[in-house]
């Protein structure tokens, strides 16, 4: 109400005061209603509107305030004029009252708006500062924030009436909190729990007690808890609905971003950059004490404790192979989680995307993971330390890097390697000893806590619990099986285990069926905790339950650790790079820094150039080498098995028959194989010769081991064409059957070939005899040596047999028994005891020398026998069948050399080049092979330099992106 005083009366039409808001608004006189100005001028007694008389106006409004609302009757004698004036005064007074109400409403509206604004500012100040969490919002969302249509967004939000309906009864909650406060104070002071503070409240309470039965303290406490749970569930449902809408909006935004609507270069996400750094570090053999101390979330737990299930709930997909009680995780699996428009998974070394919304792709992904695990495990082992890298993207997934490790076991069972338990412990320690690794310790809640192995291991690696998050799984089974639920409270409060942790969580990962979907597991988990006494009785807090809260907490902890440690790790690698570069400059100042792969490519080109160089060998060189090596390979067989047996028959017909039979057998069984062996060995030797020549031309000796391995493997893989062998056999058979020497040069060439061969064999035979009988008189005198007893016996036997040969120049190749007896008795007469076998062995060498000497003499006679051969004259002295044999052998060698040369140059060199390429390709794909064949400090130093530079560059790019996101 507006009260009029002495001073206020003079300002009646100019000042309005809002008592509700405590704000005063001044209205100038010129802006008043004309009727109000007229009233003011008339009753003020002042014609100047700028200077109203205050006292007169005050007296008027004071008297007017005492007037009744109904006008009095006019006094007698006043006539109609006075009555008309009084009626006009009533109308004017009514108009003034209406105008006063108008300005009151106007002032109240303005004051209410100001109050609302002030209340909004106070609420805004009460909210926490979320500027520190701007890094959570991706860059493209902030870029789109200016383009979002606020009107459409406002329409998409729920109506205010719906939100008001969800709000709790704050009056009732206030009463309940007051009751709790009084209840707690009564417990501490011993006062009665309910104490009236106001007489009116007591009267009201008495009235209620009469109407209703007074509830007990326990009932009120239960009602309060139920009210709080209902309120929490209302807010939870509202948040889930808003999160679902937000997820759909982010999915649409990400899809638009993929289509290139913003016309900007697509950059890798922050978590993808970080994951690439970890992938490089997993293959890096650290030197200079440079270790991988970058953060990642290490998931450890006992076997079948639910590690994989927790990870699947975080990834929102059933991506891992599952088994019933058996070991499924056989090697570490690094999972990079990031947000994306589509729910997909991809391996680091594969381009295939698995659609995680399709069951077929999920089954294929699980099968591929299982195959990779089994492939990584070496023969005789059960687990492997080789890491499988996998990335999972999807809407609403928290960004982090997790490593799922094989479950810790207490006993090695049948079928496992003996060192399986120790191997799992060493792998777990290797990941957990990283001071920046976040340990996600998984404990099975359905089994006795005393059976846990992993908690002791975690407490050893992180005794203060500064980077450990404890997760209790299978809480539904634990609540059902445990006689005392207080044990669960002791576990999540960190009082049961000797380990410490940053946080404790309780989760439910389904009913144990492998066919359950992620959505059904989430619903089951939510329903369980809504109805669980653990939450109602206060044993668990709301922020400690569900895998969703766990995922948020782990992600926050992961990124906090990343921000605190990544720059320090970048400095460590910078120092390592400086040390490596200094060592290279000091030891290899004039060489480029080629890593193992680059060196392999360089060696590959050199080897292929050397293979191509084989085509530059001349035909004459090929044929000369082939003939020489062919004769070296077959000469022993020709002399010992063909020529000597046939020549010692002393009969021309028998000689030719024996020679033909033996040549046919030789050609069918041995000769083609020997020829191909010679050809292949020749090709190898020429290949090695070219490699040696290239090596002499300032070639790098670091490739020697690789080249030798490529040559050996190519030779091993090479197989000559069987058809070529058959055709070679026919050619050789035809060449050996030809006996017609057409001209004198061929005859002379055959005689020369025969003389060279016989001289060589005679020289070898003399050397054998000399070794048998020991040094001669001259050598014994000059070198002060003597014969051994065996050599003395041999020498006496040789002398006796030489006398026999002088007496019988045409003696056969074999001694008769009576001749052996005669020789033995003659030696015994000179006190030389000799064995008959020794006599025959000595005779064989002596007769061989005697025969070769006679053959050489006959060869000299045959030099003039071509005339008789051409005219087929029969002369026992000039019957040169042995010359014809050597001509046949020589011609076969020439034809075979020509045939092999054509096969080598036209076919085998190209096949060798193909084999070499295949071997090089196989070696290039086998990293272990390259590591074994290309070794040395120079190679390792270049490898380390490349890795450290790559790590440092990616770390710097990641740090730059991290700062931008902040």
C-alpha cells in the first residue's frame, strides 16, 4: 500500500515507491497524465507547474484521505452547482486512485524483473567453474557452438512444467533433514529426539497426533532414505535422457564433420595421437636408460575375476573371446577408446573395420583376437608378452588407453607350460612398474577375499595406492552369497585388504551368460543397485557403483596423469636423441643414417644387379667353364670304370663292346644328373664371383651375411626342369654313340686330350706309390728322414713286383695265387714278413703305372694312325680304339657344355633371378630374419635414432594438441 505523509503528499504524482522490492522510481512531472497535472495545479494554488506548494498539497491530500468513499449530500441552500462540484470531485478522486494503481503495477513489474535478475546472478555465482573442463569438449563442438540454432535447441529441451514435476518436495525434505539433525543431536547429547521449539508447532503437532498415529524414528528414517532414493532415481532418469539426446546430437555432429561440412582438414584425435606413441614405444628397444613411462590403464586381476567383462562394459561392446573357467587372455591387448560417430573397431596393422553393432562382425572380431593371441604364443608356451593393439570408437565412449593383461593364476594346471605363472607375474610387473601407469585392480566379489592373489601383487607395485583404482565385480552374487554384507562395505572402504587405492567401485557385469548384450547388462546392473540393500543401507555410495561411474573416474584419472607426465617424458626422449646423434657423428660421420629396412632395400637392389650381371657372361666363357668342370666331375669314372677295364682286355672287339655297354649304363643313370649338378654349381660360382667383384667395388660389408643367406636359399629352392634332363640324356647318348672322326684336327685333339688325361693319372699314381714306399735315398739324405717299418715292407714288396713285371711285360692286371706265394716266400727269405693283401694292393698300383706308361707310348704311335683309321685298315700296332673312346668323351663334353650353356642363359639365369626376388620378398616380410641378417652397432644405432625421433615428434604433436584442447 502507498502511504501518504506530509512530505510524500507533495510528491504524490511524481514519486512511486515499491515497498516489496525496496526500489524507488522517480517520474518527472512532464510525463504524468494530463488529468493528474490538472489536479495538481488546481489544488496547489500555484499557477506555475514547475513550483508546487508542498504544504497546501499536503493539507489537501490529508483532508482527502479522511473523506468517505461515498460523497455526502449537498448542504441546503447550495443549489445544484455545489452538488455538481461534489460529483466532479468524486470522479476526479476515482481517476486518481486508478492512476495510482497503474503506477503501482508498473513499479512492481520493474522491481520483480530486477529481483529475478539478481537471483539469477546469485545462482550463477553458486555454480562451480567448469572452465577447467573445456578440454572434455572436442574442438569441432566448440566450432559448431556458434552455428547451433538456439530456438531449435530450446524447443528440443523439456518444458518447465515437466522439470518442475520431477523436482522433489523441498518442504518435506527440509522437515526430514530437520528430523535427522535432531536425531543425531539426541544420540550425542542424550536429549529426546523430538523437541518442540514453538508453541504453534506444538499445537499443530497435537492436532496431527490426534488425526494420525505418530510414526516411529526408524520409520521416519526409512521414509527419508526412500525419499532420497526416489529423488536420486528421478534425477538419474532425467540425466540419462539428456545424455541420450546429447549422444545423438554428438553423433550427428561427428557425421557432419566426417562429410566435410566445415571444409577443414581432418586431424587425428588426441587419443589416437597418444595411442600411436604407445605403439611405437612397444616396439622400441630402449637404450641410454630411456624407458617407457607414459601413462596407460593397466587392467589386472585374478583369472576369471571379470577383467574382460569390465573392459567390455567400458568399450560398450562384447569384443573379447570368452571361455568357461579357462584362460582366454593369452597376451596383452592394448585397447584405445575414443569417441566417434560409428561404433567400430580396428587393429593397428589392418585396414578392416568391424561394425560393433552387427553380431557377425562382433563374432569375426572375437575370432580374429583369439587367432592373434594363439599366433603370438610360441611353441611350448602358454602366454606371450607380444602386445595386440586394437582401437574402439563409438558415441559416448570415454577416451583412454587400456591394456588387458592375462589373469593371475595360483597354480599351473595340465596343458600349461611350467613357467606360465612366473611369466604372467613378470608381464604384470613390467606394466605396473611404470610409475605413471594407472592400475585397475579387478577383484571377484563372489569368492572369498582371502583367496585373492592380485591384491598382494598390486600392493607391492603401488604401496601408497596413488595410482590404483579398486573394482569389486559380481556384487550381485556377493550380496546373495555373503552372510555378512558388511564385508562388502569393508572392501569398498579399503579396510579388508592391505592395499590402498585412489577409489573403490562396485560393479555388476551381467548374469554370467556370454549371449547377454551390453544394453541388457546395463539394465540389469541399474535394476540391481536400485533394489539393493547395499545402497539403501548406506554401505555403498551412489558414486561408487555402476561401470559408467567407473569409466568416468578412470578416464579423468588417466588424463590427469597424462597431463602431469607427458612433457617430462618428452624431455627424456629429447635427451636420448641428443646422445644417439652424438654417438653417430663420432663413429659414422660420412654415412647416412639408414635403418634396417632402408639397408635391406639397398642390399636388395645390389643383389638384383648382381643377378642381372650374369647375362653379360659370354657363351665361350660358359662353355669353357662347363666342359672343364664336367670333366673334373666324370674323369675318375671314365678312367677307372670304363677305359681301364676295357683296355686291359687286350682285345679290340672286347674293348669296343665293354666301352659301349658301360657308356650306355653311365648315360642312363648318372651322366645327366652329373651334368646338371655341374651346371648349377657353375651358375652358383659365377653368381658368387660377381658378388665378390661388387664387394671389391667399395661395397658395404654389412650385407655379406644377407647376400650369403639369399644365395643359399635361392639355390635351395631352385629345381631344374625334368624335361631338360630328359632332352640332355638323349643328346649325350647320341654324342657317345658317334664313332666317326671326320678330320685330322679332331684326331689330334683326341690324342692330345688322351695324353693329358693319362699324364694326369700317371702323376697321381706315382704320388700314391711314393706315399706307400716312403722317401727315396736322396730325400732321406737331404731331409734327414727315414722310412717307417710299413713303408720298408712296402718298398721291398714293390721291388720284388717290379722284377716280376720286367720278366712278364704283357702280364694281366691280376696276380695269380702261385705268383703271390712266390713273392711272399722271396720276401720271407730276406726276412720281410708280408701279408698277401698287401702284395695285391701294391701290385695294383704298380700295374696301373705300368699300364699308363704303355698307353702313353701307344698314344704316341696313334698320332700317325688317322690314315689307317680312315681307311679301316687292321693293324694291331695302330689299332687306336682308345683314341676313338677319348674322342667320343671329348665330343660329349663339348655338346653337353653347349646344351647347358643355352639352358643357363635362356632359362636358368632368369629362374635364378625370380628365385632371388622371391627370397628377398620373403626376407623383407620377415622382420626377425632381417634383424638376424643385418646386424651391428651401426644398424642398431640408426634404428634407435629413427624410433626416438619418431617418438619425440609424435609426443610434441600430442602435447601441442593437448594444450590447444585445454
